[in-house]
């Protein structure tokens, strides 16, 4: 049974709701749908799941792009209603006939709707009966989207209660919006895999414990005597990190202070390339296949003058394919490009082409708007303002840098520290990378050059404890910002992700910054989604902290293949707060949305 | 050489001149005068229209955070009722109409062009399309849920107050506290003071950054003094309204003040 069916305009006015289904919806599922799905360019997805205390709804929608209407159906997730898609299509057809932009009340639609619903339910019953007779298995496939969710929910609950590693395997659980293909094989093979994983996990855990003990002992034997952990450079005869004498140190310090303005504060000069729009369109034309070239040009010219009745999916297909290929050559992950194209198609289907516009230019304009919308931050990324706010509350503003190995966390941490220092903020570094050799020394060198305090506890310590003590130290000596460096870790590494989740949970930082390199390709999607997923699942609290912002590094190594920025922002919804574009302290800038969009669509 | 060339050119020009004269002579003078007259007239009308368009504008822009009640106010202004409710807007609502409360008045009333811009942060750029032609801006604030959103609201308000188009043209701004029909809604005085305090803090942190960071083209207020809305170059006033019950008299007053009937 449907909970509710709404028809509203894109401008926000509700035109019609079903009066018979009188139950008021708990929570605000429609607003959440608009904010987290339709405005996030995920409108190509099949359905949206909404969880409120006490209810679990699934929402399905369809657009009428020409009239600017949205049709949404809400029903309980445990019921697998098969007729919703049909019903929405029929409702769309019938309503567009009686729609009038001036009218705001459509009471006569009630009867029509009642009829349509009966028809749709009857048809669904027939199909169900037919399916039950033929193949009992395929019925499972139809209900798969529902089952998949249930399993995800059940697994999540288990993870919370047991604190165990059950939910690790859940690859197709793409967060909230359901993809169109939901691998049904997971349901069948789940139990076997689960058992195997459990067995493997047990073995792995003991291995790591065994390994840890002899390592510590050997270290104790060899180098215990020479370890000095305070900051004084005087007794560092045996400190191999500084081959230069104290004079050399001072020289370095003076140089560091004078590196000039961080690029964050410099205005970017964007070359105006408006004339090259003509060239772009011609290139797109060339991109289409040779056989259809002549016909395509002629018919598109004809259509552009006459103006076509309605855009069909088939018409949008070639333009969207060309656009998707272009995006992929710019290093956008394949999955993301696909979803984006679907979303743009959903927003353009049924729209009337104006005269003197080609399909490709309409698609291009729609894609450009969609890209700008995704890359524009959803919330303010004004860090200095947040720092000031924290300063007033007399607490330090804590930033944690997370990411996989070798992306540039420590380097960019130093750059951020330099920038903050230039704006008269007291910064403190916390060396919570207690695993990699040389990590603490690296940060210590940066701290010395920038002349900011560093809190370190050496190697082989629990990073969560080190971070906690660092924050306490910062509160004591009045630092405004604490920058916490963590060890790089692969997103599949279960124990390390758990350690990270513990660090974040124990210290509740103000900003969790995911550091990702711009060179990454399709792995960006996997990295970010797994990081977010693990942070969500393995956190013992009910409302876990997820990734709040992205720091994109090594931006100077990619010429115009800037697609990684798009993939990362799309998959996580977090804004890009900094862009690292070089290896010196001043190479940190902000993401310029317009220039990225232009480069992506060039 | 040069003298020869110059003479040659001169001769050619003379020839063309003579030919042109002959052609013109052939056309009857009436037609000629008529053609010239029409061209001059169109140019004159064009200039007139341009000049007029610039001075009189009848656009009022409704803006504010998402969920503050702009779309409801829009429909109250237009139809006098909020119909069946609204959801988060994905596109701006705009139309030119005579205010609903004035439809019963006799005489010729000038219609108003009202634009309701979505408040969702991803759609903020739509505001820049409508701001240059605005005769007045209404910043709608949710008086019920004011404190949790006060920072976001003040940032948005700060951004609007420092835009070049608003400052240069001194577009009047009305801060409308919506949802006052609820008992726990804050008063307009409280909201005004809170906004002034927040903007003061913003002023301090934003001027610490340089121009490249944010598109604030102007700075607000007097350096050294705490910020007050009276320091703005454009007129800023505060009023109350309730979208659901239809109590929008102060809003209509503002509109009538700035869009001459």
C-alpha cells in the first residue's frame, strides 16, 4: 500500500496529494529526497531510502521536464510494491494532460488517480501470479532491491552490537541510493563467504599480535639507548636527520619564513576561453561515428532550425555518450561519469528543444550546470571562521588528515600550517603517524622550519592516545589549531581502519580531511566510499563522524585531467577545501569551480 | 610614385562619387526622406526604451536560507493562500502579478515582478541572475529556528550585503522574520541584534582573508565600531510576517514603497 503520492513543481509548490492515503508522513522524506538525491545529481538512481525514527520509507520518482513537474511515490520499505513505476508513469501521462500553469488546485484528479491505482494494482497482481507459476527464483530478483536493503540494515545492526567485522563484505551496498543493478548473487553466496571471512579474520588477528611482540623486542635491543624525544637540538650528535650543524638550522629557519604569500591568498587568473565554445561543438560533432556523421549533421541542422517536439532518450544517447567519453578521458571514474550522464538524461528527457539550438549544446549546458552544482560546496568552507568560532569557545580546532599511503598528508599538513600561521593563528602539529619510519622526524623538521610546536610521542604508540594528549596540551598552551597527522592506510585494511575510527571517535575532531591525490583514477571511488563506510560502521557511537572535507594533492602533476576532483566530490558529498599544487610551503590553493568545469568539458 | 598613386586614387574616388550622386538623384526624394525618417525613428525609440528600462525596475527578490518560507510567501503575495504546502524549491519561482490584497482596489495598479530564489546552498548562484535588476531584496529569516541557523543566515546576509550590485545601486533590503505566528518565535529586535553581532564577527574574520578567497567585493560598516545595520549604504529594515496565516502586511508595505504603483 502506498503511503503517499505527491505531485509538485520544481519551484516547490505541491500541486496534488492523494487525499485517500491520509496518513501524514513521519519525518520529512520529500525534503530529504530533494536535498540529498535530486540536487546531488543522483536523479538517475532507481529509488531512495529514507530512515526516520519509527519508519523506513522508500521513495520513487519521475520527472516531467517540459512542464517542470516532479512525481514522487512514498511507500514502506518492507512492502515490495511492483506497480509503483507503472503507476508513476501513468500518473505522469494523465496529469500532464490536465496541467495548467495557472491552476493550483486539481481536485478532479482524485478520481482519475483512484482508477489508475486500481489498474496498476490489478496489473501487478497478474504479473505476480504469472511469475509465481513460471519461475519462483526470478521473483526474488524483482524484490532484490528491497532485500538488499534489509540485509544491509541487519548487518549494520550486527556490526553495532557485536563490534565485529561482519559487514565488511557488502560491496553492492552503495550507501543510500540504490543502483539499478543489485547483484543477487550476494544473497545466495553470503553465508558461505561470511564463514570463510570469519575464519580468515581469526587467523589474521593472531598473526599481527605475534608479529608485534618480537619487533618491539629487537628494537629495544638495538636502539633504545639513542632515542631522544625532546625538541632540543643541542644533544643531537647521533641525530642523523640533521647532518648540518646549528648554523645550518638557523639558515633554514630564516628561509622558511620568507617564502611569501601562500597561493591560497592569491587570485587565480583564469584565461577567458569563451571563443573556443564553437570549437568545442565542432569537436563533439567530429567525435560522433563516421557512418552517422552526414545524417547527423543534416538532421541536427534541420532540427536546430525547426525545433523538435520533445527530446527522447534515444536522441540524447549519442550526445551523452560523447560527453561521457570526454569526461573519462579527463580521468573521471567510469562509474561516476555513468551516473552523471544518467542524471542529466533524466533531467532533459521530454524537454522541448528550443529552435536554433542543437541537442549537443543543450546537453552540454545541462551537464555544465550539473557539474557546477556538484562542485559548489554545500556548506561554508571558511576554515578561518570556524577557527575563530572555536577560539571563542576556548577549545582548539582539531583537524585530522586521513588517506591512503603516499598521497601527501604530511607535506600538505605543513602547507596548511604555513597558511594558517600567515593569518595569525597559533598552530600545533600532532605526530600520530607512529608507524612509518621517519614520519615523526619529518614533522619535526617542518615544525622547526615553521617555528611551531609539535607534540610527539615516538613510534609504536597508540595514535588515539597521542592525539588525545596533543589536544590536551594544545588547550594548556593556548594553541588555536591542532593538525593531526595519521599513518597512511589502505581502505581494505580492516584493523587499520578500525584504529582510525577509534582515533576519530575518541577525539571527535572538528574536521576530518581526506587527503587524495589528483592522479588517482577509478580507485578514488573505492577509496572514499570505503573510508566513509568503515568510519560509519566501525564507530561505536550512534552518529559516526564521516569525511568532512577533501584535500586534493599533486594537482600540478596532472595537466588537464582534473576528473579526480569530480569523482571524489560526487561519491562523498564533501567539498574540496584545499588543493595542493606543488611541493613547497606556498603551493596550496582553493578549488576554482568554474575553471575545473571548463577544463572537464573542454 | 606616391603622387601618381594619390592622383589615381583621387580620380577613382571622384568617379565613384559621381556614380553615387547619379544613383541617388534617380530615387524620388520622397522615398529617400521616408527611409531616412524611419531609420532615425527606430534609433530614437531604441534609445528611449533603453533609458527607461534602466531607471524603473519592478522586481523584488525573495531570498534566505532553505526552509525559511520564501515559496509560501511568494504564493501568499500572488494568490492570498499557501495552497497545499511546499517542498524545497529546486528552481526559482518568478512571475509578474498584482499583489493579491490589491486586486480589489480600483484603478490601474502596476504589477510587481516577484522572484523567489531557492535557498539551498548549491543553488545560490541563481541569485546573481536576478540581483542586478532588483528594486528591493527581502531576506527571509526563520524566526522559529533562528539560533541553530544564525551563523549560516548571517553568512548569507553578509554575502548579499557585500555584493557590488547591492552596494553600488543601494538596493534596499528588508529582513523579514517569518513564522511569527508560532509562540516560540523570536522577536525581530532579538533577531536584528543577533545578526548584527554575527556579521560583526564575520567582518573581522573575512577582512583577515584576502580578496581572492571570497567574492566579497566590499567591506561592511565602519572599522573600529561594532556593526549596525544603519551603517550600511543601502537601507536595511526589519519586519515580521507569517507565511502560513497570511499576515504579510509589512512585506506588502515594503514592496509598495519601493515599487511605485
